[in-house]
């Protein structure tokens, strides 16, 4: 009897997690832990300081990979002064983690997107390294 209850609980948990609103659970976890502090949990960013990830246009995945892995420094003018804003580099993310983050962002914040494969991410990472 207890085995049946145990398996029923496990099955219920599996069904619950498989019915989540995103198929990119690892991407969501990584986004929430590495990106949402700046880009916000809804992807809207912080005005001029942090860009929004929401858009009707398809993402330039190769640029995203280079920005995520290499970081980005940018200067913006504000009230006759200049602010240096910087996105940190996340060099230790694997191609699988990068694909999951990018697919999660696109799935969540863009109405239509083409899923990015790990193989594509590996190619983009290599291109980023060659262009540095």
C-alpha cells in the first residue's frame, strides 16, 4: 500500500513539473539567478540603464552569445554627464546553459521565436572567441 502511495506522489510531482508554463526550466532557473536582477523577472529591464529583452523582432542569437559570454561595457549620456554601464561576462556557462537561457528568454518575452540548438550556440561561442 505504501509503495502505491509513494509512486502516486512521484507521478503527481512529475506531472506537475512537466505542466509548467515553460519547457525551459533550467533556462528559467539560470535567468532568475543570473539575469533577472538587472533585466527584471519580466524582461523589461531598467529603462536606459538595462535594456529590455522584450521585442517583436527576432533576437540576434550570435550577438547575444557574445554579450552573455564576453560581457558588455557601454556609455550613456545623462544630464550632461556620462554613465558607464556594464554587463558582466558569464564565461563559465556551458553551451547547454546558454541555449537554455536564450530559449527561455525568447519563449517568455518574444511572441514568436525559433528554438536555438546547442550546436548553434557552440558555433557562436567559437565565433565570439575568434573575434576577440
